[in-house]
């Protein structure tokens, strides 16, 4: 098999960089090495930052109309290359092609939101606030911003960040996951084809040294991050200590409550899709089903039936519904947690630990797994598994379900399945979670809203994309202005100024 050299994208072109370090990129369905990724050194980082700094100074002065022309063209190019982007995602992440194409589609929603930014960026104006004085406000770009993105959405999350950052006049440096970097390079090429000047969007591959270099570089003004909670804490603390604006989205342990009055077939269908889709490697995956009262036995039976029916294999196969995990370490972690849950007294309703996909014996596969009677002290509940494991926790009441959710340190997403509007209203007002679904298992907001959790799932004041994204990538400026006529007498006073 041919091993592809994967370079950086600096100042509008592929660049091998000066760094000597390389990292293998794998196809997780086969376990084979498919790419050799060039990792940046300090010189590469400096080159990218300086190109971004120069580009930001000119791009911020480009008219809004011309910026939008680029964004509209980029939107069309991404749409036209959906299949190409999806194929790269599947080859390096492992998710099935239809899921990968859906990821591109959700990213496109944010590109489309960015195309409408002239409306969002309109300022405010107060005419004649004082005699002869007008007051108005507008927003200006930060300058140079960096996005540090996770492996599980190598297209969608960069598209949650870069279109809004670029449309508002910033230069953007993307540090994608080193596990599936190729889709980022195609995005860079599409930005260039859309007419984006060199240096406005760049891709810099690297490890922790590169990340820390971005967090501390004096010419970078903002950092966007999506990943695990420990890394999010490090990103937030380090970058803010160096004077940068930061939005850092952390981990999740998303619960879905199933009430006795819920349609159990509907709930089981949607929980299975939300728990096992993309092999559970989603920050909005449902990993805990909280079964209330008499809903529990029927729900567990239906979840077990659906888990057994899921077809697992390589994501390019047409009938496959779930692919592999991203690395052997991920596979080992999931199997360990299931084994610990079994030892601690959980019932293994469906066991995916020993799954072998014929012809793909070296792939990083774990099958759909359902655990029942999971307790809050078990590692299957405490840890962010990030794998195809659905843990069922049994409680007696809605109040108990809310207590379980609110006691968890994460607050990313949650859902409830019920036929009662009153129950739903009590739930959505009572949970300390940033995104809530009612009979919707994965409540990822539309692009016109903003994505973000509470508690240990978000560090910083701004959520990602939508209105919060615009506020994050821009700074407000307020002008108080007077143009006196030649013969006007304007009296100055030593007193604190008042509005007359």
C-alpha cells in the first residue's frame, strides 16, 4: 500500500516544513499505515504565524462584500466535494461514508451562516443622544486566531470555527488532530480555490509542543478548542495566562432519560443511533440511558435487540452501520471499562468485546455493547468512554433522574423521552446542562444558535459558532461623535461629562 506524505498548508501552499518528526496515520478498519504526517517545529510555527499576521492586516480591510463572495464560493466547493471529504474522513477516522457525509453537511450549515454575516454584524446607532452628539457601535476582528480540533469530526469542527473567524476578518491557523489530518488539507485547497488570499487559512500539523506554541505566541489573539476536559483546562489556563481570548469545549457524559410514558420503540431506536453511531466517538453521543421506574425492563430488552442487529465493518461497505474505533488504545480502553463494569456487578446485556470483522482482523473494532444496572460509582459511568457502550442506570423518579444528571461533572448535552409536556418542562428547566433535547437524542443546535455545554464541558465565556462565535471572533467598539458647526460654542467643563 502506498503511504502518502501529508504536509502543512502555509501561506497558500503545501509546505513540508523544516521539522524532522513524522507520525504514522492509520486506516482504523485495517490497522494499516496509510500516511506519514509531517509535524511542525518552532520554525514552521513561526512561519505560519507571521504569514497569518501579515494576512490579517490586509484581510480585515477587505470589504464585507468581497469576503462574502469568497464564502459563497467556498460553500459551493465544499458542497461539490462532499464525497471527497467524506472518503478522507472514513479512510482515517473509520466512520461510515453516510455518517461522514452528514458531518460535512452539518459543517456546511455554519458556512451558510457565515455567508449571512453582513446582517449579523450590523452595528447599533443612537442619533442625537446628546445635543449634536451621536453614539454608535460596531465590531472588528481579533486578528490572528487558532483552532485546535479533535479527531472525531475532522471536517465539521474546523467548519464550526474557520468560516466565522474568516468572514469576520481574521486570519485562522488550524491545528487538526494528527490522527486524521487529510480532510483539513482538502479544506485548505478549497479555500484557496474560492479566492481566499494566502495566509488567511493555514494548516499546521503537530503535537503538544505545537499546541503550546500556539497558546503562548504573542501574535496570536484567540484560541478555539474542542477536545477532552483535561486538555481543555490546560488550553484555557495557558492561553488566558498569555492574554488570549479562549473558548475551550471539553468532554461529555450525555444522559438520556426515558420516562414510563415514553414510546419505548422510538426511544430505543434513537438511543441506539445516538449511542452507537460513529462507534460512540461523538462528544454528543448518548452514553447513559436513565430508565425511570417501569420503563427500565422494556427499554433494556429493546436496546439489546437493536444492538445485536447493528452491522459492524469497514465504513466503505454499503450495508455497514458502524465502523471501528480510532486507535488500538481506544479499543483497549473500551474493553477495560466493560470488563470492570461486569466485575462490579453490571449486567452485560450485549457484549462487543470479542467482535472480529472477517477480513479485517487487524482493525480496531469493538461491537455495540449494552450494560444494565450500572451504578454511579462504576468506571463505566465515571469515565468518558468514547466508544460504542450504552450504560443503563435505573432510577425511581424524574427527580432522581435530574439528580443523577446534575451530580455529574459534565454538562454538555442531555435528552428526555416522554409524552408529557409538563415532565419535559420540569426536566429542561431543572438540568444543569447546556444543550437539551426533548424526544431528540442529540440536540446539536442549528447554526443560527450556538453550541456549548456547562460545568466541565466548557471553559471560557463563549459557546462555538452562531451568535456566540461572531462575538468570540470580534471585539466591540463604541464611538461617541460630534461635528460642531463653525459658529457653535461648545463649552468644556471640568465636571464629569453628562448627556444634555
